[in-house]
């Protein structure tokens, strides 16, 4: 596979510093989108909000993903994160979860009258451009992460929407090429990543169902003009995926990965970079994906899901390899 830009997807409860550190141990990726940050909560200074502002271990690769249903809190939140720095600010315009849509956030921005979304982008762009924190350096990039739109979306509608975004100062688009109600089972339509890449004068990144070299190569063949690939779930189950894609086929010389060590180091980081109140649930979420490589994955997932604490999760995870030692090392 030819080298291309590789991005970690924003994933609520997963795309935090402990995961980024885990990925960095394998050489990292080019951009780390944060989990979505709820703009109204951030600006009112909720108890946990400062945890969402962590930028390690690569502050220069951070892309802040903001979510909200109104322009004002999003613009204020943009001002706050622009003060911290990073690579860019992304507005979540693709999330279809009912609680997000109810707020007028996520994919609602693709479905509202286009002038409302244009006004939001204009406001955020002007906040970013007006940020003088780093005098002389270029302002943060503004990007959006979108889907195809509603289930009856049209090419004309998608192009009108994305051209509007470009006109309002968006300089990167990530397309998760599924419609509003299409679930993960539905094959993502990478041909639309190609279509936008051909039509827009800015980088277009594709996202969806990349699990290894084969699927990445197929995506790149379907969208040869795209600027890169964003990976979500596989970056949790296989934090070495970016290195695998960069290095190409290692079949001749696979590396032996110590899954016990990787999982344990992740837990160590989780204790440091997340608040105590989140340790258990975030460990559970991580291991629900990371267990994928194990023979008795479902057995372990259930045990971890029922664990009363993060320290118990550590014990359960480690004990698994006493029971099934042949699972400890994984060749990739
Ligand atoms: C647990 C989970 C949380 C997610 N949270 C977000 C989010 O905060 N913002 C967002 O734009 N997309 C979110 N997504 C969607 C992912 O960014 C990505 O578009 C989707 O998982 C498809 O990519 P993948 O097949 O590589 O996982 C989430 C996905 C998952 C599985």
C-alpha cells in the first residue's frame, strides 16, 4: 500500500491520551482526533472537562473534535482549545446517536438549512483566525467530519454542502461514507470519498471498516485521490495498525507482540491520564475491542464487563494469560 496520511478517529470514551500513548508505542499516526468534546459542557467548566483537554503525547498532532447544537458554545469552545494549540479543530457533523441529534448536533448540521451551518462555520473560522496565541504561526486548521447525509441524500446536495464548507474556510473533510441510518454492518461507500476528492480543492479523508492492509488497499483503489485514511475501532483492537499500514506486508517477518504487556501499559496510562471516575468504564470499552485477538474473547469480555473496578479488570486480564498462555503473543 502506498503511504498516505493516517488518522486516529474521534471515538467517545476511547480516543484519549492513554490510547494515543498506546498507539505511539508502535510509531503513532499523523493526526489524533480527540473524542468528541461537548462544547456547552466545556465552556461551563464541568468537573471532568479539563481531562478532555489533555494533548499528550503529541500535542502538535491533536485535532479537537467539538460537538454541540448551537454556534455560540461551539465558537467559545473553539476559542478555548485554540488557546491550547494543536493541529486543528473539527466539528462533528456525522454522529447519528439519538442523544446527539436531539441537541441539534452531529449529523443535524448536515440536515439543517444550509445557511445555519454556514453561519456556524463562519463563526468558528473567525474565532480561529482571530486567535493570536501563537503570533506568527498559522492558525489551527478547521475541518468537519461528515457522513453522506440523510438516507435519500443526493450527489448535488452533498456537493453543495461540502462546497459551502470550503467557502466558509474548512480545509479538510473526513467522510464516513454511510448515510444517517446506515450501521457498521453496511459496507462504506468509498466511491463517494473519491467523488469528493475529485470535486473539492481540499484534502478529503475516508473512514470506515479499515481493518488491515487488504481493506486499506481496497479503499485506496476505490478512492485513489483521497488524502488519507482515518481508523477507529481497529486502532483500539490493534493499536499497531498504523505501523502495519506504513510498513506494508510483514508476512515474511512478523513481529511478536506481547498482548499482556500492551494491555497492562494501557491500564497504567489510563490511571494517569483519565479521572478515577472513568477508569472502570473506559477500561471496559478498550478491552471490548482489544480482546478481539484472543481465542476466548467473548468469555473475557463478559468477565471484564462485570468487573467491579479497573484494578479487578487488570487482574482478570492478566489471569486470562495464565489460563491461555498461548494467546499472550500475537504475530503481526
Ligand atoms: C465507540 C465509538 C465512539 C465514537 N465516537 C465518535 C465521536 O465522538 N465523534 C465522531 O465523529 N465519530 C465517532 N465515532 C465514529 C468513528 O469516528 C468512525 O467514524 C466509525 O467508527 C467508523 O470507523 P471505523 O470503521 O474505522 O471504526 C465513534 C465510533 C465508535 C465505535
